[in-house]
């Protein structure tokens, strides 16, 4: 559609870069697409790359314009060199044998956690088989008819009990100003360095918390 109607496609891949795709190159690689299929890929370096700031990669005319018209150039607020170097080092790790091992471990943990939470009382795991590799594991309230405020209250209760058990769980919800209607959800993020017991502990804590809240 973009090619037909001459639109530019800009992909925010903040949670895809360094995580999705055979080599961690993000959502486009995950879906077998080429970087040339979009005008630009933008994102935060504060997730998988472990730094601060953002990036914009894509067609020359777009990136060149961004370089000259972006706030970092116009207002002398460019990224400090050591943060850019840290992000570059993370990309180097990702492109190594060590990085491929980390990617494999991360995906295994994400799949294991999704499987263990599949029968969580009162909660549904968001996403189908295509979401299996994503380390963002989201759970929404399965109970029909609950208002948005009631859903948030139930999720906060589950999150609080899980935190008391030593597992950090947060409640993700869109701003009331957003046009999105995505339901509020519990958010868990397994890491590549988590072991099998860590994943089992996290799942057990959430299941126990949900059982207490939705009894």
C-alpha cells in the first residue's frame, strides 16, 4: 500500500532490535523482510543495546535530513560519545558467537515462560505462535465485562503479590490520551542470563499471585 500510494513507512523497532530475527536485526529480519522495504527504522538504544538515546537508519535522504534537522544537531544535544560507543559495542557483541548464544538463551526463556503462564488463573497470555520469540510477555485479564479501571486494579494486585514473592512484575497500560485501545496487561521480561530456575520461579510466583486474586 505504501508503494502504491507513495507513503513513507517508518518502523519503530525499539523492542525488536537486538531481540528478533535470526541474528537479532529486528522485526524486519524476523518477518523475512529487507531494510529497503521501509523508509527508515528508528528506535531506542535503552532496551537490548543497553545504552541511552535513539537511532535512525534508512534511506539516505531521510537519514541525511534527520542528521541536519534533528534536535541533537540544532540544539547541541548530541549523544555523548561514550554512550554511542557503548551501543556500538553492544552491536558488536550481538554480531558475535557470544551474541548468538545470548539470543538463543533469551528465546528459550521467553518460550518457557509463555508456556508456564499459559494456564495462569484469570489471565491470558497475549499473542499467538508468532510472538513466541518476543521476550515481552504480556498477560491480560481474561474475565469479561470488567471495566478498564477494574482490570488495572486486578493486575496491580497480582503484580504486588508477585513482587512480594521476589519477582518484579509491572502493569503496562496506554495513556488515556492515546488513540490505542490496547488492554492493560502484566509485563514480564525474561533476560538471556536468566537460568531455567529463574524462569520457573517467576512463573510460579505469578501463577500463585493470580490464583489468590482470581479465586
